[in-house]
């Protein structure tokens, strides 16, 4: 069984390759699978930095930043929890 970081790298590379190839459905599936792995961390991060209804706004912004990072950055993921916290 591959370790978590290997799974993250594979999903990220798959999403980026599909996006570059114009296969947006495959890109979205890979990015969504990666997001699901860290969604709970994003929820916790949004709770740390915002209160009430603002939490949903922060969570939405994290999701957008996360997706843009997956599609457009060149580096492989190393510390996704740290990245999520930084995005918050």
C-alpha cells in the first residue's frame, strides 16, 4: 500500500496532466479526490481563523486556492496539512 504522500503526488500529477490535456472531467475527479483527503483539515483551519458564517467563506476560499494550487503549481505536494493551514 503506498504511503499518503505518494497518493497525494499521484493525484496531483494526474489532475495536472488531465487539465493540460483538456480533460477537465478527469482533472476535476483527481482534484476532488485529493480535496476529500484533506477536507476535514480545511474545515478545522477555517474554524481557527473565522467565526460564524465567515467560516463558510473561508472554507470556500481554501477550496479555490487548493484547486488552483493543484492545477497550476509545479511542485509536488509534501505537506498538504501545512499547505491547507497556510491557505486559510
